[in-house]
């Protein structure tokens, strides 16, 4: 087993950044809902010799599902499974993530919230619902083009379509929901047992997440920010340099 | 402290995990897609997915590097 020397300060910092991110998520779950959440598994790899970049994959533990306790039966009923794949550089950049909610004892989840930073033909942030309704499947195969056509072709090969194959879009890369939203949904809609002041804590954490996303939006859409401030009567002085990316070219704004 | 693995170490770990299933690689992925793996197997498969991400991203990084040099 090869372990990089700790004397490499930059690398050590990147390692700390990734493990701290994992600990923050564990801590958020532990602080807000009754669960058996344990420290996440963190896998780190240095892709090349001369690079200040680490690749990190974080997965929830144990089994790999986290058991959540229901308020009514006071017993573990729901499962929660989390995965983040990231580039760790000056900033953490999530490349893909998955939050799956299910019932303990059942392998197939009820819901999956997923994010893919550079998707091929699906929304970058999307929801999968593992449920069934005949009319839905009928609607999924009505057209003779695109994915319905593919589904029909697969049906002739014995592969059934499922509602869970649909990617329901969730606001694109910048406006996607955070883990706080899923946790609050579990508390409010499924009666998962919450800890003291959980909803307030989630709101505070959500605000931090959204401010981060808002800053990322502003950083790449200067002209929108300037237009708004000027419309409110502010006088804005340009910094003397041209921003690298200006609206409306920011692709993340248009991405589904 | 979490160790930082090399490319070769990640490849080895992934392959060792896959071998532990004692079935063809395609079959493992198909069972995972259909939620047909047992609990312990799912935990192992999740590790394989993590290693897949590390390996595919390392390849993407390398391509970026070559592109920059070219």
C-alpha cells in the first residue's frame, strides 16, 4: 500500500478538505435526525505525479445504508445512502452525487436524488422515483421517436420500461436541491424522527449552501449582477479588467 | 488518516473486489443495476463504483493534460 508522505503540505491540505467535507455531511445528519450514521468511507487518489489535485469518492456507512428512525414506531425503518465523487483542488468540485432514500430490508430505493456535472443527455440534477402506474408507462412509449422509440425497441427484447428510468429535472447545476432539502422532506413527509431544533439547523445549513451557489452564479454572470444593482440605484465601478465569463454565456445558467 | 492511493493501487483494489464476486464483471454490474445484490455485496459494489470514478476521472485528467501539451 502506498501512502503519500505528509511532508507534502499541499497534498495534506487537499486530503483535509475532502475528509472535512465528508465529516460535515455526517455531522449534518447526526445533528438533525435519529440515525446510526458513522464516519463516511473516503477514497482518495492522486491522478498524476505533478498535480495539486486529488480525486475523492465519499460513501455513507454502514452496510452502506444509514438507518433512520421513524417517529411513530420508534424503530429504524428508512434507509439513507449517500455518495459524492469530487475533484479536490483549491475548491471542492462535485462531479456526481447520489442520495437514495429507501425502506430498510428492501434493496430498491424509493427515491434517488442525483447530480452529474457533465451529463450527456439527462438533466444535471435530477430525481428518480421508484414507483409504478400503468398510465405512466403508456405515456413513456406513446411517441415513435427519441427515448420512447428506444423503450419500445427494448420492450421487444424483453426489457420492461420503469418509471424510475425517468430523470425529473431539479433546477440545473446551480439551483439544485441540497442534502438539507432531502432531510427536511424525510422529517416532514415521512415522519423521520428529528433532533432538537433540526429544522432550524437545516435552514441555517441550507442558507450556507444556497449562498455558495449564489456566489458561483454571480461570479459567472457579472452583467446580471451589475444590471440589478444599477436598477436599484447603486453606482458600480468596473475593476479595470474584463471578467473571463460574462452573461449570457455562462453555460450553467442554461443547462437543464 | 485517510490514505492517498496511486492509480495502480486503485486498479488492484477494484479488480480484487470484482474477483470476490466470483462471476463475470458484466453480471456483477447487471445485478447491481437491477438491485439484485445482497446487502454485503452491495457494500462491496459501492466500493467498486468509487474506484470506477477515480479511474475514469484519472483518465479524463490525463487526456486534459495531453490536450494542453498538444
